[in-house]
C-alpha cells in the first residue's frame, strides 16, 4: 500500500451563496520516499490538499489514508498528537516564534514529546546540523536572513523525525540563491534521510529537484500543464510566489 | 477616587436619612404562651381580681410598702421585657399605643412613641417577680401565661420603690392576663 | 497535559513593551479601585464593630437608641448608674464615664471658610478607663476650664486640613472662640479616632446643656452581666434610661450604613466590569495579531488547551503584576485615609484580607480578560489561521 492514499477526496465549502470546491473527487497515491512538486494556478487546490494530508483540515468526502490511518476519522486531539510525530510542516513565511531563539524554535515540537532533556538536546542539535544552521542556534529570528529562517523552520519540521515533510511555497519568499540552497537541502533530506516530500510551489526550479510534478486545476489533477499555466509558472519563478487561496 | 467615595456616601446618606429602622422588633423568647414555667405556683391568676384600679390612678397615691392591685398594658418602652429576668414595664391603659392611631406603620407600637415622655413616665411602672433574695427571677416574663407586648394585665403586689420623679417598682404576687 | 513552557508566556510579554506597560497600568488601576472599595467597606465596618470581649454598656435616654447625639440623660442618672454593683472597679476607680456628644462646626485658625461639623465628646478622666482603645500619642488630656482640647488621629482628614495645622499648641475655633490643642490620641478602627475630646463641663458650657448624652460603663463579668444593666434601666423608670451593649449600639449603626456599603460595592463592580471590558478590547487586538502563531503551534502538535493556558498565563502575569503594584500603592497611599460621613469619619483599612481581595480580583481579571479573545482566536480553522 502507498504511504498516502487519496480516494475521491473532496473538499467543499460555501462562501456566501457560492459553493467553492477546492478539491473535487481527487484520486492520488504517493509512495514512501517520493519527492513531489504540486503546481497549479491560485485556487487550484494545492494548499488544500497539503492541509488535508497534514490533518490541519478535514475532507468533506472521500478517503484519505496516511500510513494506513484514516486520519479524517481521528479526533482533534488525537490528530494533533498524530501530526506531531508524522508530519513536518514548512511554511512560506517560516512562522518562527519571534521571542524564541533558533534553538528554542526547533525545540518547540519536542516539548510535547515524552523524551528526556538530554535526548531533546541531542535531537535539536542534530536537526540544526542537518539544516546547516547550527552556528546560528542562539540567534533570534529577527537576527536571521530569510534563507536562514527557513533553515531553522526546516530543522523544526525535522526534529521529531516525521516520515513526511510538507512544504507550502518554501522558497516563495526567498531570493534565487537562497531558494536554490533550500531546495538542495530538501533534496538531501529526501535522498539521504528518505523523507517523503510534498512541495506546493509556483517556482519552476522546484521541478528540477522533484522526482515528480503534478498539476492541479480546479481541484482536479491535469496530466500536463496547460500553456497558460506554464506561462504563469515562468513569470512567477523569478519573483515572489503567489499565495494559494 | 476619593470623590467617588464621597459621592456614594452622600447619596446613601440622603437616600436613607429619615428612614425608620424596622429590624428591632423583639425576638420571641421565653416560655410558650399559656404555659408558666419556672414561676412560683399561684403567681398566674385564673380570674381577674375584683378591686383593680387603673395604674395611673394607683401611682398617684401609692407609697413604698403599699399593697396595690392595678390594671395596665405591657409596654411604654421599646423593650418592655428584660431577657432572662422576671422584670417588665407596664403602662396605664388610657394612654394610646401607636397602633391605635390611624396611618401608623410603627413596627414597635408598644413603645408609645407618640405619647410625651413625661406622660409615659408618670403612668408607667416596673413589675417584677422576685425570688427569696429579693432579686428578679432569672427568667423572661415574655410568653409566660400569654404575657406579650400590649396585652392588658392585672397585677397584685407590693410597692418596693417609689419616688415623685416616676419611679415605681412593684413586686408582684399575682398576675392575671386578660384574654383576647 | 502537554504544555507550552512558562517561558513562552513571559517572553511573549516582552514583545511589545509599550502595550505591556499599558496593560499592567490598566489592571493596576482596576485592582486599585477594587482595593479602595474593599478598604472603604472594611474601614467602615471595623470602625463600627468592637472586639468581642468588649463588656461596655451605654446608658442612653429612652427613645434615643439610634443616636447618642440626640440622647439626653440626667446627671442624676449617671450617679445612679454608678451604683450598679456589676461595674468594674480598679484601684477604687469605678469604670463609669458620663459623656456629652455634640457635633460642632470646627475650623482651624488659618481657615476662612465655615467650619465642618465634627463630633466632639466631653469626658471625665474615667473615659480613658472605659474606652481602652484610646491611646494618647502626644501631649496630655485637656484641663477643665482652660479651653483645651485633644484631637483624634482622623480629625485632620475629617476637617480636610494638613496634620501640621493640628500640631500641639495650635488653635481650633469653635463658634469663633479659640481652643488650644494640648493632646493627640489614636483609637484606630473606631469612631473615636475622628473625634475631638474635651472636658465634660467645658462641652456642657459650649453646648449650653446641663445634662449628659450617655453614660458608658465597663462591667466586670465576674460581678454581673448586661442583664443587670437592663434591669436597672427597667426599674428606674424615673431616669428614663435605655441600656445597650456598646457592641449592639455600633452593630445597629453598621446595619444602618449597610446600604452605603452595598452602593460602594456595586459602583466598584461596575467600574471593574468596565475595566474588564476595556481590557478585553486590548486583549482582542493583541491576540488577533497572533492568530498565525496559534495556527503554527497547532500544526506543531500543541493541543488547544495548552495554547489557551499559555495565553491565559500571559494575561494573568500582566494582571497579577498590576495587582501587586496596586497593592503597594494602595497600602502606601490609601491606608488610613479619612473618609467623612454623616457621623464623623473613618479610616480606609488596607490590610491583608483587603490586599488578598485585590490580588484575587487581579487574577480573575487576567483570566476573564484573556479567555474570550483566546477562544475567539481558537475558533478559526488552522488552515485559515496560518494564512491570517
């Protein structure tokens, strides 16, 4: 069985009189060790899919199994616990806690794990090392560059050793050089540590690193990027990625 | 801050000045009505002595040592009974208790607050039931044989204290309570 | 439960020092108000209550049970009362204090305005035996016939003048006539603290009366009890007396003033409520700016309860700090301040129970202030919060 299985996965909600369907009966299987880039125009359902896999959001219909667990059926508190061991989440804007140092930010997810202080220290140090930001461990987010902040955020997502890393536009707020470095880091996590990576992106360079690229449009998978989308992807690649609604 | 406190105090003083306090009605105490407990036998009389005169009249002429028989009502002060002592204050029946007046909502009508003080003093007496030591018995008269504020009683006894300023203490040997 | 470290709450407070200072001062203000109200109620209550072991009996004129200032008792009555066998005696001195109580318009020499009504008590030396709470803290007792008087600790507040105006040797004017201050006394937590005392005969002259307001005696429990005093009053109808336990007399006064206390409490509650609502407003703004953080923490696996608790911790720390400041300020500035009311004045009392009420109010303020905005914050779906 695949690591992640989506069957007829649907998400609907109404805003005013309009019914919005970000995901429409999506079928998708993702194997362990995959490095998947999800692309598509704004509102195509990329982030929705990511949030469903992360257990942040719940599907309206269909089935979503991760490692065989039907996560839609977990209670909110069980889901929170499940998420803390299975999912590492990387945000476009890093979402570091400004009053905590890099070290403390990385430590945060471990504080709710039943492990000793010593082991916690070892794992934080290791995650910072892996993310290549160990030398900045006592810096506060405001003292770091965007690329460095994202490295701290990646270390934070790694520290609980989850099998799945989800990233929502991880390079969307970075310059070209930093983007490249971050993508290389993510690739290394995939190849060397065997993490399954799913990245929502507008950045076409991501596809050079990903093993597979999927295009979403109006909540469904499309086999290839239509010409219009390709153009948008090209223009977005140079600058900031557009946020997915 | 201070202003606020001052303001509240001022308002409350205005709002409550002149109010009569109604929480001072005597608490029911003593033995239950109709039952005389602790009193010497024969004190509570079953029939009224025939030769009784109004208290006011008796008081005018009585001297220390006189044997007297008079009719009066329990009252003349806010607390006519002493809690725990066989002592009570009575007043001549011709004076008007406050509840005899129209439109009066007095909570303690037996204090005769509408009568001038001199008139009350001139028409009141202290009635006590004493033991062998000459002191009032250690029990409350309220409730004994139906004795309550404003009931009419006939007292037979001896004047033990008397002066012209209003003092008159009677050691009772018999008390009859008028029913109804 | 898996909790966020306490540090997290404290460090978050440092994020915006300006807002922190405002929040602390705001809660300090609310708590100070609560403390002031509690100090008022407690000060008034304690000035009208006496120690349980008090065995004083006040003989008042019959019919004047509510107010000693309206009461009239003949000098002869005082002599009769003095013969009560159960009166305490020490070294041949009987604890019988005949007194005159009159409220007089009093002003300082420097003051040009009309004097304020102040309770004045005319006493004999036995008054100091009967009223054991009175301590002479400076000078001496007034000599009869020498136009001298003695002032209680709250008289300055009562007259609205600085203590220096009431120093020994200064002069107070009664009806334009000068009286020199020869003594200072304290009688904390009693109505006497706001009084002026002078010789009984002097006050009788000032008040143009030849009778007394009351006779206060101290009974010796070994010799008899209150009932003896009641019997005496009941027997001596010619003296037109009523006997009351001093405790009951002040108890009745306290009941009379209960509505004021209620009003103060209601006013304080309303203002505290306003404070809480104002605080809520600030908190809503402060927490709304942190929805994304709340979302992130949830993604990292923190249960909602842990996040709510951490936010409440923050708010309680702020409110408790404010409460501590208010406690110190209250103790230093409010304790002992004189509050005038119709029968004189009493001092605000800021003691341990009052401070405890203040701190408790602060903590409640912290919890109540933080919960609604936090819960509102939590309502947002995580996905939406992350984008927020």
